[in-house]
């Protein structure tokens, strides 16, 4: 009888074990960091992006918006030609904020050929020496490299040895034998916070 009871007990234990369900283990969750560090933007990328934004302001004739891109201490220099004179005009932030409505006549330099002073109000100067080519996009965009154009000597790199520049070049037309080409140089320097700021807008064209 004892043997029968022992056999029955073992049989029940074995049968019970065979019906035990083993739930699959959930995979352990690994926390994913959302703070992915982006590669720092290069100096070239910073300058190129700012140049595009500045050119957009210029095309839309929102000249006062230049104040947000310049060095508040250095201001911005304007030159109608690539040889920058010692007495080139420099506008500070407060001057740019009212530039759209400024009808004062300034002397911006000396006209090539005639030697006459270039005396214009800001909007007239921008129309003649900044936005003289109304093309939506330049034919060439050249980063920090001075391409020899025309016969005028450029002192841009001498004036801004630590700067970076972007040239927007517009080809001349066939009917004028390409002599009506022009370029606009955006010159940048780092401010005291190591941020690239616009310090000069330099115009270039065919000269005698």
C-alpha cells in the first residue's frame, strides 16, 4: 500500500510540473539618450549662411536689417570699388536702423574715370553700387578667394587680413561684350565673442 501511495504522489508531481507555463522574458529596455551632440558648424558654413541672409535683406531693400549682422563697435564699411580708400564711409548700428529713410547726401568715394566725388543718398548708392544687378542669384559664389577681375588693384586682403569674404559675381551681358559685369564682396571678421560679423560691403565692376 505504501509503495502505491508513493508511486501515486510522484505521478502527480510529474504531471503538475509538465503543465507549468514559462512566460517569455521581456527584453530589458536600454535607455536611449536624446541629447545627441551635433557637429559644430564650421566657420565657412557660418559665413555662407549669413551672406545668404544678408543678400536676401538687400534684395528686398530692407537695408536696416543689416544692423543685426554687423559688429556694433566696428560698424560696416562701404566701398564702390575693390581698392578701399582710407576715408571710406563706415556706418554704425544706429545709422543703419534709419538707413531706409535717410535722404542725407554722403560722399562714398571717387568715380572711376571722371575723378568726381560719388555723392548720393544711401538708397541711391545701394541702387547703383549694391543692387546694380537685379539677378535673383549670382552666376558665381566664391568663398575667401580673391579672383583677379578688371584692371583695378584690390587691397581687400590687406585691409582685412584676418577676415573671410564671399564674392557674389554677376556675369556681363553679351550685348555689352560682358563689360557690364559686377561683383559684391561680403567681408566678415570675428567680434570679441568670436562670432563672425559683417564688416564691409565692397562693390566691383569694370573700370577704365
